[in-house]
C-alpha cells in the first residue's frame, strides 16, 4: 500500500498513476479498479491527470469502453490485456458498482471523499479492499489533500497502518508539499506563496500540505492564529474573579469533556484555564473519580470555588457528580447547563475572539484544538457539524461554562 498526502498540485496523483502503470505492465491480474468521489472525478484525475494519467501513459495502447456495464479503460501491456474499471465511491450505495470482480490494483484519488462505514458490506473502502483478497498481486494506491486531523480516514486506515504489519509487502507513506512539484519554478512558487498569509490555515494546508480544517470554519479568526490568544497561567491568575467548570458527558461515540473557564474583573475577558477530554468509554464511578480529580486540580491552581454546569440531558450522571462533590467536600456547586441556543453560544465566542477578550492557557489545549477544527455542516449551513469527525465535546463543555454570564459578556 502507498499513500500520498499533501498540498494541492504537488504531484501526488501523478506519482500514483506512474506506479500503477509500472505495475500494470507486469501484473498477472487482469481486472483493476480506479476510483474517485464520483466516476467523473476518477476519470479526470486518474484517467487524464493533466496529461499524466493512465490514458496518456498508455497512449496508443489503450481505449475507453465498457466492462459488464462499468466504464473502463482497456490497456494492452506486455503481459496481456488489462481492464481498469472506473467508479465513484462517494455515496452510500457506491459499493454496488464494484461487486462481482476481483481486483489487482486499486488506485483511488481523494480517498477521504470515499464512503466508509462500520458495515463492511456497505463501505466502499472495505468492499474494495475485500475484492483484492483473491488477486495474485494486490496493490493499493491512495492520494488525498490533507483534511480534518480527526477524519476517520486517518485513525481507521492511514495512521493505523503506519506501525502495523497488515501489509506484508510493505506500507509506504509520503507527505508532499507544493515544492515537490518540480514543474513549478522558484519564481512561480514565490508568486503563489505571496498570495497567502503564512500564519493562516490555508497556507498550512495548500502550501505545506499539513492536516487542518479550511472550509466552513466557525472560529476562523482563532484558527488562523491560535497562539495570538495564548496567555500564561501567571497572567491569567492575576485578574480572575470567578471560575466555572463545564461538563459534557460522553456516550454513543462522543467523549467526556471537562473545561475550566475563568472571568476577569468586569467580565472584560474569558480565559480557558484547563481542559480534559476522555475519549474512551467510562462508567459512572470512573466519571465521578475523574471529575473530582479535575476539580481539585483546578481549585489548587486558581484558589476559586467553582460553579459546575453539566449537560442537563443526563440527570442521573449529574446526581452522581453532586453526590461526589458532597462526599469529598469539593468546593463546587453542581447545576444544570443552561443550554441556550447553539448559534447564540457560537456568536458569543466569536464576538469575544473578535474583540480580543478571549484567551486560553496551555492546560486547555483540547479546547484550542477543537476551536481550530469546528466547522459548519455543509448540508445545513446554519448548523454546526457534529458527526464525530472533530472534538465537539470540548466546545460544548466550554459553552456550558460561559453561558451563565452571556448577558454580562455581551454588554461590550
């Protein structure tokens, strides 16, 4: 397996097409698969590929046609005729188009746009891999532009394979930057880079090929320069008057999150002091113990009594936190989160960021990361995306901690 990830126009797909062409010349397998988010995307990026796709690499030795109802490229090699079936993999029923065949090579462009699910019978990715089991020389070639660092394609496949022995013949990962495209001159590179703010997410993604969220960012001003809002603990302690803790409970694929937030005199500034995210499933006893430990750490660090605002949908768990606070003598009052409208909470945080009245300390890294990744739902532009692809839990806990003072914070 080979994975090419990195900046736009860096030559990732061209490299994979050249590798695929070399393998096609000698492989004993006859049928192969080329996929994109749509069949048009696959034909454009793998078939044509700016003049370096399979139809160009085999110019004079290939022709477009049909194979059992599927669009394909017939290629004539020194080891006989090969058939490359082109398919779209972006929809929930896309897997149906690739059933019935055994594939040698699977070359996929924009693999993060392919449909995946836990059900191996319906996931395009899992079905395609399963269709290679009987091939004599199976090879997988993927490319993608970097996307949300928490996208399942990384955790379930790309990063999971780096340190495993799943692929006995080898696993190759290559990171690309724009400078890997040798057809772009230094002068042109300078022109392109001049169009970007070097501290922006766009520069990191498009030029450096780093994983980050670029489309539909909710907290773009923060995400572009999170270090601008970083504050030392010593500075944060100086003007604190009140501290709150927000709690979002995990379950059904989400994580448990604790966020401690401080407010300065006159509610001039909100400072996210500490945060903790527990990704694994925990039972109520473990939840209570972790909560107590977090409260004690925050009290010892900042010397303030806390009001705890916890997700009101989980009354049994809230009772557990209240009992834990009483039993252990924690200096907290546990209350329900107010759960004001989500977009009102979003507007408040964005307003604080724009007015430079928002800050975070290094102990709150999970909140900073979550704010950098939060996006709008492309299917519902006025709603925040909450599909498990990023840390929504820390943002919920942050909002629970600050919404009791929404009126005071909105006066400015």
